[in-house]
C-alpha cells in the first residue's frame, strides 16, 4: 500500500525556470519517484491559499523550501503556521525542508534567524548522529545541496539533532517519531543549484559563489534522504 503524502508548496519559481523545473512540489515528486518506498503525492500551493479538504487523510505533510523568511509576517505564513500547529497537535507526521525545517522549529518553540555565518550554498557535508532505524541505507557523512541565509539557532524542546556541521549546527532534527526536518534540499539537482548560484552571484560575492560552484563537482545524498523520510513516515508499517 502506498503512503499518502501532502506536499505544502511554499514558493513559486522564477518565471524563467518554470518550464524546465515546474515547481518545488514537482521536484519532490521526481525525487521520491527515485526511492523504493511506494508513495503518492498531492501538491497544494499554500502561498495561493491551497489546502487539503478537511476530510482528506494523509500519512504525512511535507513543507517545502521558500524564498520567504520563516519568521516573516506574510499573511500566508501565519495561516500556514496555524494549520501546521493543528496538524501537530492532532499527531500528524510533519516533514520540513529548508523554510519548512525553520518554520516548524519556530512554530514548536525553537528559534530561527538570519545566520551570522552568511549564505550557505552548493553542496555541504554534515556529521550524523547515531543511526536511527529509519536511516536506511546508512551513510558515514551526509552531503546535501543547500541554499539558505537563515538557520535554526535553537531547537524546540524535545527535539534531537540528526545532522550538524560547524557552519550549520542544527542541520537536521527530529521530534520523536512525529517531526523530521532538514535544512538541505534533497529535491535539488546540480543544474538547478548552479542556476540559483548564477542568479545570486552578485549578492553572494565572488568567494562564496566560487566555492559553491566548485562544490557541485561532488555528488549528494538527496535520494537517500528521500528514502529516510519515507521510512520515517512508514515506521513499522508494511510500506518498508
């Protein structure tokens, strides 16, 4: 039986990128199609006010990345926070990526802010906490494509660190078997990251831009993280 995942899309792509990449929801659907656990996905763009009907049931809710700040005052962000808090209090499983990772931390009692470290771009490497059952296949170190200037600087009560680095100490965390979040972008591919770097070259500065471009020579564990997330959602069910 397939898992049913609700993707809450929190951004729209630059117009010149839509034809090739469509949107973050589509990127996640492409990513999860490359991992072995059967899952069906429905995308709702919450920036446009799209949400599931009250009677729709999902095994988990995934919040995507966004150009917006998780601590922003935009009305759609406030609506999303209310919706996610209801889901959390109901016991639903929540997955957060980048903006979603930061928003859930903020919503559940942590802290998110503009990082003093500056922009994180390209491929980044993280140390992993001791392996949990859902972290299969195992890896020694985690690498992911990243693009962020905000970070989680304090975890919610009860959260445990899953991945960290000196640059980003709270790069991934979980709260029991209900919440799992990653700062990095498992759904990104090298070409999309290269395009983002090129569009932000002036804002990044030559040094950060050059280092980010050079890092794209490496591979990353996006598909592995996709499988981890589906195993986390499935738990002990027959889906795994």
